[in-house]
C-alpha cells in the first residue's frame, strides 16, 4: 500500500522542555518527505527517526515565531554538508524567506543543492499540486500571520480486477486507460463495460495541520472534511485564560473543532511546558469529540492510510 505517514518530531510549544521539542512534523507521502514547521533540533529528530535528508523535498512553515522555523538554518546547512542533493522548496511568508536568505548567505554561501522559496499568503490557497496530492493553506488566528495546511489525496483511479484482465486478455498498455474509466473493446469489436473489469477505488484521505491559533469558527470551515486533524492544544482548561490572551487553543477547543469538521481522528500537540503529562488534554478533548484522540509525542508515527 502507498505510504501516507505523519512522523512527530516535535510537539512542544515555544519554550522547550525535557519532555518535548519545538514544533516539527515530517509527512512521508509515497516516499516523498515533506516537513511541517522546523523548530530547533529538527535535524537531530530526523536522524533519530531514520528519515533521510535526501528525500526531503518540501518544508512548510506555518508562521514566523521562532519555535516554528529557527531549526531551518541548521537543517539546511547539514543537508549541504551531507551533500543531500536535489531541489528543496521552502513554503514560507515573505519576511521569513528574506531573513532565511540572509542567514544562508552568511553561514552557507554556496550550497550543493537548490533551495527554492514559495511565498505563501495568510489566506486559503493551493500551494503545491503533485500528481497524487495537493497541499492547501488555511488561515489561522494567532498573534502574527499564520496558516495551517491540508494535505489531500487526489481522487484515485479505478482498481483493475486481475482475474478479469486475464480472462479478457487485456494488454498492459490498455490498463491505465481502463483505470481512468474507459471500456475495453475486444478484437471482434464487442465492448466490455468498465464496471465489469474494474472496482471502485478507495476514498482519498486527507490530513489537516492547525498550528498556533485561537479558537475561531472559521477554522472549522477551513478544515471541514479532513480525515485526520492535528490541532494545537497548548493548554488544558486550567489555563484557558492564557490561551485567549496568547492566541492559542485549549484541548477542549481543539476537540470542538474536530467534531465540527467531521474528522475521524484528532491529534493534540504544541503542549505548554507547564504540564508533566497530557492526560487532562486528552480527557477534555474527548468530552467534545467522539472520535479517536491522541496526544502527540516525539517518535510517534501516525498512519493516515489504515
């Protein structure tokens, strides 16, 4: 089965602790690695999880607070030292691109691979269009311009039934057209209907990443329909007043968003260093959301395709 996995490299908030590192995830979609946010220590976390620098093709930065992008200069410098060739596209706000270009010109003036910058805006847009996947932004509501991301599979081709392909002697060069919906024309001119020789594909799946944000009903609209939702839950109910002041969400609010979007699974993250465990976060989210609730942890892998 094709891979669509989310690796948690860091799920702490702005101040790192002995329990959690700053924000970072890596998505493995059909062997293409895509990083979301890049807090300090992200390159070491990649090493620990045996994720290859050479397969990293895209880095998405949700906003320009340091715990979400200060790991980038070190990661890119190490990739250069390791000669991890190939183009890397950094999807980032314009101010972040200018800052990173200046840093890289100083610490690593001539890299052995191509770094491209895709400037994103604080609005909904498709920023990456691959043959089997799109990545779109969703506006968030933090203290600085911020976006979340949706990684959505494109509709899949129909599934060829091997026994029918053999029975009708369908040549290999016809398979792609048949998977796209064409009927098969036999040598004598008779037509074999497509639904006799193929089966419906599975439904495409999607993953939503809601980085730092205050609770806002518009977030529900932006992420509606995702299968798995990662949502920041910096605080539990005991610190709800801090969430409101600092532009963050509680676990209960994350559960409310997940329920209203129709998600099947909620992953909580971006935990404050004030907590020694996330039991209260999970319990409070479950009071709002009946689906599966998971507290992120470094080293965890979530399989979007079950």
